């Protein structure tokens, strides 16, 4: 039964996502925070991502039920499994899903209140935007921009957890980097993986609305932008991120993002889209490892 609830919250994907708030916290602070702060930040991140991912399926269960009516394709990406859409498949009841969401959301609220009550605004806005994102499923492919903002919420919250008054211009630059990565390396590719189910229910996603060739080139362009913007991130850090950081960030972007995106543009193969999704999901972990390396050696 626990596996079904973890599938509701896309736990495997969520664990990888947590690396991104960790990376930006180290980037902005330049050192590890005090252990109590670190522990509460980790708990807040786990709870927040678990709740928001569950909220996606709770709000969108009617559309998901239409999608699974023709069967669930396991897919190839990190979040694709036979347990996808557990509410729509009657693997988890709506009451159970709401209880699961409420539990994790309450835990996130408690942790955030201890860290910095102002961050609650970010959590609430992220939840509201997630509802908007789901409701636009059959309306417009521009909803992908909303997805980028939702995915940016966790890292932005992490900055406010360790920096009392961060620079708004640097925050905007960081959000631009995160949005480019989320749309190009996650959202379009997830929709690519679900293209047949989405077509069946009349969804408006980028692969369906613009076509696979355009979607492929858009993925490549956004991931090139992601890699280039990652080279500007030292501007917001007290760490001395010299040419070694630039080299590591460029390699991470080239190997995990750009090279597989070029392969996708050439083939337009769904398996390559799913493979890129998996590699892109490792990008936050790679950036976190780079930051940890610099913190430990500084």
C-alpha cells in the first residue's frame, strides 16, 4: 500500500528534485548551514515536494481517469510505472490521497514556520499554481510556464531559508535558469512520454500542439540556455567559483542535457525523450555534488 502512496507523490523523482534546493542553498550561503537548520530544511523539502506532487493527481484525477481508460503504458522515464495515476486506477482512494496530502502539507508548514514564516507564502503560491497548471491541461500548452514556476518554488524557498534578504535580481536570474531546465528537461519530455494518452483525451501539450520536431528543437534550445545560465550562477555566491566550476557546470550540462537533446532532435524517438528525462532528472544531483565539492575544499 505504501508503494501506491509513494507513486502518488512520484517519490523517486521527488527525491532527485530535492537536490536542487540543496544546491541553491549552498550556492547562496557558501557553506553548510547549522545542522538543525539543515535537518529542518531537508524535512521541509521532502514534505513540500511530496505534497505538491500528490496535489497534481488529486486535482487532475478526472483527466487521469480518461487517460487510463485505454490502459496505462509503463513508459521509460524515471517517474513512469504501472502505478502511475493511482487515484484514477482506484489504487488509492480520494480520501486516502487527501489525507496523505494533508499530512505532508502540514509537515511542510510546520518546518517552514520554524525556518522562516515568510516562506509559507511561497508554499501556498506553489500549491495554487499547481492547481492552475492541472486545470489548463486541455486549454493551452502555455501551462508549461506555470510548471516552471512551480518547480522554481522549492529552490527559491531554500534561498530564503538561509539568506534573510536575497537580491531580487539574482533570484530572477536563478528562476530563469530553473524554468529553462524544468520546461526543456522535464515538462516537455514527460508530455512526450504520454503523447498517445494525451492525444486520446484532447490535451493541449507542446508535443501535441506544436508537433514533435518543434518540441525537439525547443527542448534543445532551452537546455542550451540552461547550461549557459548555469555559468552565471557564481555571481550570486560568496564561494570562489572559478574556472573549475565553469568547467564542471559545462560538462554537467553537456553530458546530461545538451548531448542527449541533440540525439532527440535527430531521431524524435520517444525512448530518447524518456532517456533525456532521466538524465535531466540527475542534473540537480550533479549540480549539488559540484557545490558540495567547492564548499568542502574552500
